[in-house]
């Protein structure tokens, strides 16, 4: 049977996959699993509940709050705030757990439910499995004074804003930044934080109506922010996604600065200032070869993980490392956050410009982006790709051709009959040729 939880909570089409009934049931199940330690201490558990501004979040978060309160959990309703704000608040008020209703960078019709454990940390797979199993168990049914209360978390935004400002090594006076809030959860916070930090701010994508989240704006649509930065002569642009756990940037010429480049800039800065634990960066297997080369040149090691910020977080926590993230813009600074935080990342990137008196383009030169070609081979038996000797031989031959100036990655999809073939090389045409050749071999050897 298909697992309910994916790589980042439960997600799907709101009203079809993610329904009020499912939200109610998940909340009741989570109350049983995540609130257990509080009940053992003879007190009512406390949970922070938040959402992004998509319209379905209204009924889903209401169902979540109802499920929790009916199970004896006191709910602090934080309203519309970023996912990293919800994680921070769970830790800040020492809540037993938290619930974020969001589908991140997905279009408005989608939505999702993700949980945070005590301390604002994402759940381990086994805890999610316990919640899923608890869906079929008897519900907690307190009565009278044992029923949970639902209260507005009145100072939720203020707490988060003060936290962000407290991370700043320098003020941003003299920096002009364009912020793209993706018509999402960052709209009510990010502009104010950057202004409070001293920056001059121009904002786009900051008129959420419940239906326009991520629609042509945000970190998955960078054309508008690049154009705006160039037209008004700003120093940089910062693009969030719908729940503001991502940050991508553009320099003053409109060039994209992706998550790998942001991590490179921050890692080198932190290493030079003695803030990078063990001079180590945590990145996924999909990070560009150029990041690995740049880190090697600066004496910084890279620990690789599977794709997904939850796996980056696991390694960060296991090694007590300082910095990690993904090419997509999930950047985790563990001294200040328990999850990717797009506003925090944008602030620290702008602060590095002030600290070094360099433009973002100048900072970005420390990393050369290698051409990266990804081919999705569809309609295949993905399980065969890891064991087929012909495929292994083709990969080995491609790696000989590339030498140290490139790499090959074959990655079966976890949910679809797809094998992803990724090749990086110093030259675009070489990457394209090898990727297509390998895709042909995979297609021939794993056809259904």
C-alpha cells in the first residue's frame, strides 16, 4: 500500500487528495502520537498551527484545529505565516508539536499538511508511520475541562521578526533589494524585516488573494524579478516560494544565483569567520559539480545526501553541522533554524554583500556552474537500473570520458516508473550527448 506521507508531509489536490476529513483524522492521529509525552506529564499538549494564504488552507487548518482540540490539545493559531516561522515558534514557546498547512511551491489548487516535533524539527519517517497507523486507532475523546482550547497566537509574527533581526551580523543600510513574495506567506513579513534591517525595499508578488500563490512569480518564476532588478537599478533580488522556505536570488544584472551558489557564498564566509562546523557543507547529490569544485578550492568538505531537505536536515543534525541545502533554494543554517528559511537566507546573503563590500555578482564568481543535463526516462522498470550490468558499463564509460571535469548520476524515481539520468560536464554539448546516450541505454534495458 502506498505510504500516505511523502518527502515533505502529506500533499495533493485540496478537496480531492487533501480533504477536511483527512485533515481532521491526521490531527487526531497526531494528537495521539505527538502529544503523548505531555499527557504522561498530566498536562494538556500544546500545538502551533499555521498556513500559507491559499484559499483551501482556511478549511484545512480549521479541520486540523478541530481535530487537535477535540483530542485534548491546546491550539495556538498563528494564521498565515511562513513554514520556517511555524517551526521557529514551536521551539520558541516550547510547544509539543506544530502543524503547517501548505503546498510550498505548488500551484494554488494543491495543499498539504506537515508536522513539526518538539523543538520545531521535522518528523522522522518512523514517527510519520506511527501517525499514519494511528488513523485507524480509536480517537482520543476528552470531555469537559479536558477538551483543548483554540486561541489566536497574537504575537506570532513579532516573535519571528525579532528572531530574524537577531541573526544579522551587520545592517543592510545602502542595499536596495527587490523581494518577490510569490503572493505567499512571505508577503506579510519579508518586506518589513528587510526594511527593519536597513534595506531599501521594492516588493513584487505581495498581493495574495488565496488563488494566485506561485502564479508566475516566486522562486520558480524568476523572469519578472530579474527584469525588475535591472529596470530599477537594485542591488539584488530575493525570490521566495509560497511558504517562504526557499530563497533564490538574482544579481544586479538579472543573473540567477541559485541555491548552490548561495550555499557556496555562505559556506566560504562562515568558514573564514570560524562559523562552519568542521569546515563542512551538507548538499544533495543533485548539487552542481561546480559547488564541489569551489568547496574543494576553499578547503571545505561536502557531505552528500539524497534529494530532499529532510535528508539534508537529518545529516545536519547527526553531524551537528552548520550549513546545508539544495540547489532549489532550501538553505538551512542550523544555528538559527531547524528548517529551510528563505527570509533568513536572503538576509544573510545581503549581509554578506555589506560585510565584504562586494556585489552579488562578484561574490558569485567563486563558483563556476557546470552545464547540467537531466533526462527523465519514462515508462521503465526503475528497479532494474541499479543492477543491470550493461547500464553500469555505460555509466563507467561515460565517467572515463568526463574524468574529473564531470559526473554521472542515475536516480530512480521513488514514486513513478521513471529513471532520471543526470550528466554534468565542462561543455554543454558533451553533457547533452552523454545524457542522451545513457538515457537510450536505460530505456532499452529497463523497458516495461
